[in-house]
């Protein structure tokens, strides 16, 4: 007797089983995401390893050194070289284009590298931190003292304030003809007093402190003469240090430096005229001149050293979510249709032009 047909039919999954499968999938996805992030961290660590980090200590390699052979062999220099060291972005501990630890480590590594014959700084920075700028300046001075190698600087679009401070470590300073530089001055604090505004709207804000000046420059604390004097002394001290470094670097009287150092920016030609830079020329000519001056008949190679922040999965997810959220807001407001109709109403634009778009319409 044949079995009933319904016995061969698979039973549908229960809701409990479905939940279990869903939890399993989510767990696997989280594990894969964590694995990708871990690989990104490892890759970033390997990227920072330099050959001198792997040199034997007391004749022996450490275990961690032996675990990193690929970076060691790929980073070896077989020719003498000039290092082009890029200093770009706002000078802080770390951001998208600048990393203080990476920069200091790189300078320290170059000071130990017997194949390195000098550094050409490429500076494109508005400056920022007094502490960080001075730390890099001192590291470059230490490099010159230990190696007796030259340091030259080339200024890109902007080399102002802390950017110029760092450039003062250079023996020779070049600027592009469109460079803006200078801004020799210091900002120590900014006061925003909202006490009257808070009172007008009936908002009471109380800060409990120990020390009569602990709350200075808070939004609920009016600026007093004593507060101003305290922060002015901080600015003056940093200013004295800045101008003294400029005077020593540029071999100028301190009085002349202070005349120029009123916080203004200078064009490249103005900076050259006032002795703040040596030459206005192209980057290629500055690099060629440095190679010619220090080759000693030997052919020197060029090593470009630029900080690159490694993107991780979070960066891409955040960027995608931000773009999606913006699109949804525009969609809800009907702005996407309005933009599309407005742009396509312009004579000469292709009908299938996507938005957003950058379109050049020849006359």
C-alpha cells in the first residue's frame, strides 16, 4: 500500500525556527564586520612599520619584528634618497589629513636611516596648535643636529601660522608664486559672554568652582580685566617664542620680525621681499635644486612620505547613511524634482543629465 502523498511534503518552519535562523544570520554578519575592522586595523599597523623598526636590538630580532617581514623588505632603501615629507591640513593631534604621531615617527626614522640624505618639506597648512607646531619644529632641528643633513621647505597653497612656524626649521624656504604665508601671531582664547541673553530668557546657569578664575571664558562668566590679562600673558609668551624662532631662522633682527609679525598674511612675493622666504619658484625646480646641491656626484632617488588615514567600514557606512538621509530629506521636500526641472530648463543641457552634476556648457 502506497504512503499518503501528504507525508512527503516538508512542514513549514515554525516561528521559533525562523527567529533562530535570523539570529544566526545577524551573528554571522556581526562577526564578518568585526573581522573586516580587525583586518583594517592590522593593515594600518603594518603600513606604519618602517625598516628601522625591524633592526636587531643587541644582535637579536624580537618576536614582533619577525612577524612583520613583508613590510621590512618592501621598505628597504638601496639608493641614497631625498625624502619629500608632506605636512598637510590643520596641525592637530590627528585628523583626516594630518597625524602628529605619524609625522614625529617619520622624522625619527629618517634620522636613523643612513640612506637618507635630506628632507624637503612640502607644506600646505593653515597651522593651528602651538604645541604640535613647536614639537615638529624641534624634531626637525633634532634631525639636522643628529644627521647633519639639510632640510628645505616648499610652500604649497597655504603655509601660514603654525605652517610657517614649522618651515622655520628649514635651511632654505621656497614658495609657489600663489602661496599665502605669514600669519605670525597667536590666538590664546575667545570669549563669548551670554549672561545677558540667558537673563533675558529666564535661563539660570550656575557653575560650581574652586578658584576665582576657574570659570573664566565660560558663557555664563563676563570677561574681567584679570581674565583678559591672564590669557594675554599666554598669548604674549607664545608670540615671543614664535618671533624669536623666525628671527633665528631667517637671520633677521627681532625688531624687524615683530614689525612683520602683526598676524597678517603675505603673498609669496611680499614674503620674499620681506625676507620670510628665500625663493619664489616651482616645486619641480626646488626639488631639482636640492638634488643638485646634495648629490655629491651620486644619483639620488626621491621618497615621498605622506600620511594617509586608512578608511574602515564605519567610515563608508557613515558616509552612505549621511548621503541617504540627505536624499530622503530632499525627496520629502520635493526639492529633487524642483532641481531637476530647473536645471533641465537650461538650454543646451542633455536631457538625461544626472543630478548632482558638474557640466561645462561651451558658448
